[in-house]
């Protein structure tokens, strides 16, 4: 079990992809965090389908991709190190026994084993590309449930951005142009540097064009659907003048 999986690290496409919640894997020594397998299969443990979309996008865009190798219940790599939900004790109403009353040493061990290697891998790719004079556009890939707390999400795909709309506006327009799906714009999530870590750390501080995307999980249940959405999203990215 490794902290990251890196695909096409030295490819020449403009985009650099990362998937913070790619897997629901829990290290054997953590004994499933005290949860049954049915809970680890749920969205609380990972972004269902996001890894498959990331893999397909990496191929289509000829882009490097970094995928986190551990469940977000072990550590959430899209949270700041001082965040209360970096290692969540409760997620969507489910208590996580293996995360209760963690010692500082146990918390530090998870950070060193999983959080830093994942972000170091993204940094390594971005630094190498910058040294070679290659432009980079950062895209963080997530998935969302079809409803949360009884509230339905009508968006089949949703884009999250902060103040820099260089990528968000043209991609949003391209996705909406056919008129067949509702596309979220900072719905149901915005990109909040106080909450999110990956895009702010890797892209905002470098002033790189960036985007965070959410695919609705019932739209990407299998490899065929994941590739279909990857193709549509990739075309919107490729049409972008940024």
C-alpha cells in the first residue's frame, strides 16, 4: 500500500491532475478504523468514481496525475493540517472509532505517512515542469453524492473556483452549451482557501490557472460512464483559451 499513485508524471499536456480522495483503503494496522466494510464502501471513505475519471482524463489529456492512496477517513488530504476534520471523528453522521482520542504521535504518523508524500508528489511534478518552462494548469477531481442530508443535488457536474475565473468561466460555458445537463457553479461547494488545501496550496499560491470539479456519483458508476464524462470534461478543457 503506497501513499500515492502517479500516472504519466512527465507527459507534455498542459494539465496536472490530482485526486485527493481516490481510494477507500485503510492500512491493515488501523483495523478498518473500527468500521464495517459497508461503511468503508460509502462516500464517507472516498470520492466514488473519481479515480476512474482521473485515469481516463490523464490518458485523454496526456496529463500527469497524482492519486491519493488512502481513505480520507485515515486522513483528508484536502484539509489543512490544523483542521478539525483532517482526521474526522464523525462523517455524515457516522462515528469513526479508530479516529477517536488519537495521540499527537499517532496524528503525526498519519501526516508523515500519507499527507506529506501525496502533496510532495504533486509538488515534484509542478516544480519539474516549472524548471523546464512547461505551463501547468491544476485540476482537482472529486465526486459528490446525489443527495446529502436529504437534500438532492441536481447538478451532474459542478465546478468550484475562487476569485480566479480564467478556467472556470470558459469551461462552465462549454459544459452548459449543449443544454442537456445542469452544471453547478460553486454549487454545492465553492473553493474556499480556508477549508480546501490542495488547490490553494499547489495552484493559488503560484497563481496557476485552476479548477476543482465534482462529478455526481450516480453519473460515474462504472468505467464506461467515467470515460464518457472524462471525454466531455476534457473537451471543455481543451476548448479553453487559457
